[in-house]
């Protein structure tokens, strides 16, 4: 963050809880104006109040500024992997991205003091952190976000759309290029055949590039699905253990209940027997 008084004031503003934002903005702008900083007062007054999800992410960044560099570093590695269509590195870094976003989402809510966030709020925070990995512009705005962010690029950092656009542009250029006038010695026919072969080779290379990009995206999707399956298997195993434990405790409770009922019945019968003895004893005393 910058060190100017205005930047410090704006950072203080975006650290504050949303319900405190408006009053604090007025106070800080007034203080800047009284200090003779009209431009600073204007910048502070122009600051937009953040949504709850944006505030949660802002608080996270202000609490630990190193998080910004972690997101930036991972984003650069992911973009490099996608630019070379390296499926192995894409899977590795994509898994790292999911784990980092889960970790930071959990930390963000802890720092914000929100113990039980709604599903919508959790999704907004998660989407914003994912967008920060994918888009350096979002990363640069972290700490002063006014709303949740979402990565709107096509595919993985747009590599497939870029390839398709390049291919379409190449074909359009090829169509727009006028054919040279035929030479009387037949060299034009040979040149035309060579150009046709070059065009076919180029089209084949572009097709392979697009296929590799699609394959990389498919491999990433499969890696995500495999990880999701592993997580669900773990959840299922945990749920089964809890169920089995509950069944065992229920069985023990039912046994204890049966024993208690039997003991109660025996005690009740013993009370009746003792009552009969008392009555008989009283009748004996009366006859005597």
C-alpha cells in the first residue's frame, strides 16, 4: 500500500466494517479538507462502500499483505503453464489454486469474525479470490474492493479463444490475399501448389494447437473431478463412521433401557411382596 496520508486514510476506510463505512468516510474526508488536502478529501469521498463479501476479502488482505504476492505468484505460474499448454503443470497448479482459495476463504471469514457465512457470501468470496489468481487487475484492487469479483475470461486465461482468434485471422488474411498473375513458364502453378501445401500445413498446426489446448482444459477438469471424488469419498467414510458409532450407542442405550425396565419391574414386585407381608403381619397382631 502507498504511504501517503490519503492512501492511509483510504486503507483505514476499507478495513472498517461496512456499517461504519459511511460515517468514517465523512470523518476522514472532513479531516483531510481541514488539513488543506482538497484532492485527498475528494478521493476519500469518492470511495465506494464495499459489499460484505468485498469487505471480507479487503480485511483478509489488510490482515496479511503477503497474501497478495501469493495470489500473484500462483497466477503467473498458471498463465505460464497454459501458454505452453503443459497439462501436468496445469493440473499441479490448478490443484494448488483450489487449496489456496479454500485456505484463504476460511481465513478470511475467521479474520472478519463471521462464524457461519451464508452459501451466497461464501461463493462471492471464493469467486473473488479465484478472480484474483486469474486477473492481475483484480489482484491490484485487493484491499479496496467495492464488490465481489468474478473471472469472466474464456476457458483457462483465454488461451483457447486466442488460438481460435489467431486461426480465424490467419484464414481471413489468406482469403484476402490476391493470387499472383500466372507465369508463362508454369512456375505459378508450382508456386500455387506450394502455397496450398503451406496453407494445409499451417491449418493442421493450428488444429493441433487447438486440440492440445482443449486437451489441457479437459485434463484440468478431470483432475478437479478426481479431487472432488476423493473429497466426497472421505466425507462418505466419515459419515459412515458417525452412523456406525450412533448405531452402537443406540444399541447400548436400548440394552441399558431394557435392563432398567427389568430392574424397575423387579423392584415394583418386591414392593408388592413386602406390602403383602406387612398386611399379614398386621392381621396377626390384631388376632393376638
